[in-house]
C-alpha cells in the first residue's frame, strides 16, 4: 500500500510539472472553467498510472506517455499540433534525463546493473520523489525564464526542425538505459549533457519567438500608421468636398433665384431636379455624429457599392464612444475590408454585407455578417486566414483581437451555412476605465 501511494505521488508531481511546462509556451483554454482543467489533469494522472503498471516494454511505455500527454494537453492548451507534440517529447526527455541522473548516482553507491536497480524501485522511492521535486523546481525555473513570449508566432516547419533534438534525446536515453555495460560516469555526464542541450534549445526557441514578435510588432505599427494616414486623408478629402459643396450650393441658389426673378419657373424646376440627382451621387450616406466612424463607414459603403455589393446597415448615434480614434479605425477598416474582399469572390446575387454598429446604455455592439467562398478555418475563436502569406495577412485579424482585448471586450466569430459572422461586444464601464487610463498616461 505504501509503495502504491508513493507511486501516485511520483506521477502527480510529474503531471503537475508537465502542466506547468505547457503553461510556459501556450495559452490555457479553460481559464473560466478551472474544474475542466483539473478534471483533464486527473485523467492524465490516471493514464500515466495505468501506463506505468501495465506497459512492460520500455519503448511502448514512452510512446504511450508521449501520446497521452499530446492528446490531453492538446485539449487543455491553444496550440498547433506540431507545438503540442514537440512539447510532449521535450518534457518526456527532461523526465527521463532526470531519472537517468538519479540512476547514475545510485550506481555510484550500489554495484548493480540498471535493470536490477529498476526492479528494486520500491526501495528507492524516496529518492525518486526527491528527484521529481527537483524536476518540478527545474520546470518552475524554465517557466520563469521562458514564459511571456508568444510562441504561437512560430511556424509549423520551425517546430518540426526543433523536434529533432528532443526526439534524439529520448531515443539516446532509452539506449543508455538498455546498455548494461555503460560506465557510471559516462552515463551521468551524458544525461547531464543531453538535458543541458535541451535547455539551450529553449533559448533558441525563445530567440526565434522574440524575433517573430518583433516582426509582428513592426507590421502592426506599419498597418496602424497606414490606417491613420488613410483616415486623415479621408477626413481631409471629406472636409474639402464639404467646402466645395457649400460653394456650389450658393451658386445653385443664385441661379435658381435668377430664374425665378425672370419668371422662368419651369426651367427653375428642371434645374432643381437636376441638382437633386447630382447631390445623391455625392452625399454622405450615414451620419452617426462620430467623425471617424462616419468617414470610414461612408468610405467603405461607397467602395462596396462600386464593387456591386449591397450593404445593409444598422447604426445609431455613436458620438462619445470611449475609444481612441486609431483603435476605432483598426476595428472598422479591417472588419469591412475583410467583408468586401470576401464578397468580391462571390457571384453578384450573393454579394451582401450586414453591418451593425450601435451604442446602448451599457454596451457597444459591433457585428458584421457576409457570405464566404469555400471553408474559413476558425480555431480557438480566431480566424485562420486562407491566404498564402498567413504571417502578413493575419496582421489585420491580429489587430482586431488586440483592440478587443485592450478595451476588455468579447469577440465571437463563427461560420454557419457559408456565412461568416464576427460579433464584438464592449462594456461601456470597462471601456471608460481603459480610456481614462490612456488619457491620463498622455497628460
């Protein structure tokens, strides 16, 4: 009974360390449902216990351990399959490396083969627990050192290249355990060397992630700058057009007045009709009393009409929305650009965008719906672009997500029967807190 309890403690320590290891490189799925996280961790503990008891062949035991971690951690964490698999193998290599170090130390005091020592595992379980605690502390150090990086920016081919060394580490340790004649010192230093090399690998991954983050930030800054330039140019154009309209309006009034003074009423009516037709071609379609929103929405509406896309809108007064102009431009420009681009690929009768932007007492709601061609991948409530250059074209979607997070909003995107929808909801109190903080930082 005592031996069973000790084995359970060993497995629990290993799984908790494994969970912490994955937290270093990935984002958890069930932040708001901790009971789901605990339940899956419990299932993983049970799976490892069964594996340690039932699996006789060492290769099979390692494969089942990596497989169970890959599957269950893939449920718990948001990451690509290549990253999950890499992390599972890497963690397995660290665990086995620690075990090999312990066995090498025990062999320095006990003149027996590894197989004999392993068969006497119950007699050295206290040492195993001690080393598992050291393993946990080692993983804590890794977490402190290598967390707070966006490892999701690394591509699949990069993770596959990184995968070589942890696979080699696991295989090398298995062969070392199988070699009964290997010298104790050789085993000890090889195990330390392999673990040290894996730590160096973490530094390489961190450097790659930092470089990817830097490139992403540069692209983000560039796109925001382009959005702001486009906004200011549009506002300047709208202002100049308004001045021109006022001047033309005065001329039209003078002309109508002259015709009426000469009792040419029929010609005056014809002239008024002509002016009405011209004004409809140059009018602002929507007025929300928010200058930035008016410029972007009218500009994109005009673009949609020119592309043969019908656009159904639901708007109300948007004056006083507590959001920086640059962030509002990012949201509206990217959402409408993506919808127009998607509709451009469809047949004429399918081209329709439904756009809603309303301000309520407690919430601000922004939503867009449009049909799409083919399948759009949505993973973890994030859109996976179908464009070839995913790193470049994903910037707009990344910007939308960052603005939503910045103001404490919630974004829900889904595809249903060939129609894509993206709904964003902001709480006005949270927006006010963020906005006031930003303003106080500027002053």
